C-alpha cells in the first residue's frame, strides 16, 4: 500500500487523459447509484456512458495553498507569469468598450478602429470589414490591462481546437456556494483549481491551467465530469449558478473566435476587491502574485 504522500505525488504526475478517465469512471459509478435510487423511487431512468479507461484512485487534498510571505517580482516578471497562465489566442484579443448610453461589451481589438476612411462602424460590422487590422497580444497589452489603461479578455479556443486552460463561470444566485464546492471537488481529485471573483463581484470564475495545450473537447469533458461529481458529492440537485465553460466550443466556429473570457487583475475592479483570486472563505490572497506563482498546472501527456 502506498503512503498518502506517495499517492499524492502519483496523482500529480498523472496526465490529463488518465485523470479524465478516472473522473468519468467515478461519475459513472455515481450515476449508476443514482439510477438505482431513481428506480426505487419510481422516477425516470437517466442515461449513463461508459468511461474511456478503468477507474483509478486518488488521495484527496484540502482546498488550500501554502504561499511564501512575499514574491519579489518586477513588472516584467509579473507580465510573463500572467501570460504563462492566461494563455489564449495571441493573434487577436477582445477589448472592452462602453458607450455613452451605458451599454458595454467586448470587440476584437483593431488598429483601424474609428479611423476615418477605414472604419465605418456601426454601418459595417467588424466581421464584414475589409479594413480590419486585428491587434496581437503583447507585453504592453498585458501591462495596460493590469495598470488600468485597458480592459481586455482572451479567446480560450486556439486555432487548432486546443486550449491552455479551462475556466468555469458561475453567475447568479448561490454562486459562492457553487464555486467553492466545485473547487473542493477539483482539489480532492488532484486537479488544481483557482477561484477568482468576477469583475462585477456577483459571480466567479474557476480556472484550471494546463502545462501544454490540450484538446478543447477533452478540457470540456473534464469540466463536465467535475460538475457531475460536485453535484453528487455536495448532495446538490444542480449547480444553479453554473453558466458555461471556457472554451465554450469543441472546435472553432466558422468565421469566429469562440467565446471570450475577461482576464483577471484589471486595476479598477481589483481596487474594489473584484477580479482577484480568493481562498475558500472568499478572502482575497494578500499577495496576488505570490498566489499565481504557487499555482500548479495540470500535467498533460507529451
């Protein structure tokens, strides 16, 4: 029999396919138990699917991290750390806009936006514009976001239908309970997960980072499996506040970029205690950069 510390080391070394198969196997077991109970209660049966690989076991870990007192990162190091985690499309990025009448949204950043003779918004949609010149992500772009000059997001789905992270969006009633329950489930199954309060303060994102790009379909299956396990382990009928996964698609939609997600740590909401990473009690980590430096990425098969 392995020592618990050894089991945890083995769990961290598993690649994502093995972890996903293990989670799906556990989901299947729980679904079968639920099916038996539903039959006893005279309820409609639910369809269950076989896992890809046999079930494995994993020693649970607590929802907590050990942080250094302070991380002495200069500006360039912070930008590189940020970019190493929140990696989406780099050939294009969405930027937030606000209109005079209070409307707001995101559009792909364009170098020709509002230039007379080149930009004809709103008569011509950006997607139909022959003069669109999309801007790429640079260190300066990230600096402008963190310092409050811009508000940007990222497109999680890459052009080859892979992704560097999975993010789960919780919004609406009970988001606090649902988001923390999801993180507990992920952590207990050896999947490091980071909880961020959203820009508005009325929701949360849970981030799971990969050390290599993985198929978006696989990342989304991982998210779905963890949602199922959370509902069962927490004795919940559903995660009422669960909204969507990022990436939101398995493959790139024709003519589009896929769904965007706002990037964290933008200065304005950060100063209000939003768009920051928090512990299980929803208390922001005192040094956000020390926390990000401690984040573990899920191991992917080479």
